[in-house]
C-alpha cells in the first residue's frame, strides 16, 4: 500500500556509488541523491502520521462500541428481569440494580 510512495530501499542507499571528479564526488549528483532521501523521509513521516491518526480513530470507535455493548447488556438484563418476574412493576431493588448498572456504564467499571 505504501510501497509505491517510497522511492529508495535501504539497499539502494547502501549500494549507491557516486562518480568521482578530480576533486571528489560530483556535488550535483550527491545533492540529487540526498534530495530523494529527504523526500522519502518526509513521506515516511507522513505515513506514520496517517497511521497514528487511523489508530486514534480506531481506539475511539472501540471505546464507543464497548460503551454501547455495556448499555445494551444493561437493557437486556432489565428486560430479562421483567420477563422472569412476570410483571413490569419496578421495585426499589430493581431501581437500585439499574442505578448500579448505569454507574458502571458511566464510570467504566465492569
């Protein structure tokens, strides 16, 4: 997925050979190669930032889904209790149990 965005591999960098002039390496050739390396590093940082944003979004979605599961379990428990008792009259114990379940959802305790 990201491979097409990166121009150089570590092997390309390691095996790069510059032509030698009378004074040493050709500065233009070295500068061009360094420009490509800089561009790849910028691309790596952009990719890392994208992945971190995706990770943050997934974590937030995961938290929301866990909260939704807790809410649905609480509602399911209440419905089961009403079915078992045969009536929908709510006693003080039922209210306390529901309140306890809501506190668990709000404060994140299981």
